[in-house]
C-alpha cells in the first residue's frame, strides 16, 4: 500500500499526485546504517529514512514533502534530470505529468538505490536511475530539479547548486529550499539537520506574514542575481506565491 494513501490533500489529488510505496527497512553495511521506519512526531505518524542516525528524508500524513515539490511539478516538462532519489516522491509524481517525457535520476548513494530494490519499488517507464555523484555529472535536459544535499551548510549548498547547474545544461531549473530562502530573505542550512552549525547568508529583505507579497518577487529576482542562476524561470507573483505557500 502506498504511504498515507488515504490522507492526500485535495490540491495534490487534483494534480495526479501518487504517494510512494514505503516499507520498513534496515541494512547495516561498511558504508553505513540505513533505517526506514514509521515513527511518530508529537503523536503524528511520519515515515523516516535515516543514514547513520541522521535524518535524510521524511513523509508525513499530510504529504508535506510532496507539497514542497509543487514548484518542481508545475515547472517540469520534457526531459527532467532530478538529483537525489530519496523515497522517489518527486519522481513518481513527475512521471504522471504528460508534459514530462523522461526522468533521469542521479543518486550518489548505492544504499538508497538498494533500499528501493529491496522493497520492490516499481518505477514508471519514464524513470531511469543512474548511480553517480550529481556534483560531477555532466549532461543536458529541459528541466533540472535539484535536491541532493543532506548534511551541507548554506555555502556548501550554494556551491553544489551552482556547480550542478553549470555542468548540466538546461532550459529551466529549480532547487529544494529555494522557496524558504525567498520567503526568509536570507539563505540557511538544511533545517532538518542539526548536526551542522547554523549559518545565514543575507541577500535581500525579510517577508513578514501578511505583508506586501511584492517583497517575495523582489527577493526572487535578487537571489537569482546573487547566485548567478539565470536558468531560474521568470515567474509572475501569483506563481511564486503559490509555490511559497505550498512549501
């Protein structure tokens, strides 16, 4: 049975979202310890994937991890390259979109691929998975979807996004955490991991809840320039606000 299949929010149902199949799993190897299990956070059930005791990915009953990929889904078309496999939440969803013809997934860690092999994940015919380091891969696509950094500080994430976008030619791109950085007006670490020292890199203005939404668009334009990522699409305020509110 697919994870939390009966609790999919209406806005995701309307977009043909298909939750991934997740099964309990534990594997100890010389490279590390992989543990997938149904946990509870303040009484709320949540599927977790931990590597060596550090949280790498989650899926809750509200499918928040999928909502964070709304921007990727809306922007994706043609040949899509995804960095980082995870539970396959993003990939399985993108495969339901008619405008997406092929999905190439770049996954550095064999343990993640072996997890899916072990539980018998059935992938769409559109999906191919390549065992490689996304930071070193070179290729081209129509849309580039980046989400492969797990333990990095803010500057390392920036460096990774910039390197991948340079190595992989694309017409358009997006990366995980961008919505959060736009809303905050500064760049931060992956908040899911507390094993690294907190750091912030300022580039724009802070958006206050209920404030002028034009600040969000101004921040987006600033961050595109600050990071030098000209392949980030030109968006209308309505589109950007939708992505940020869903994140």
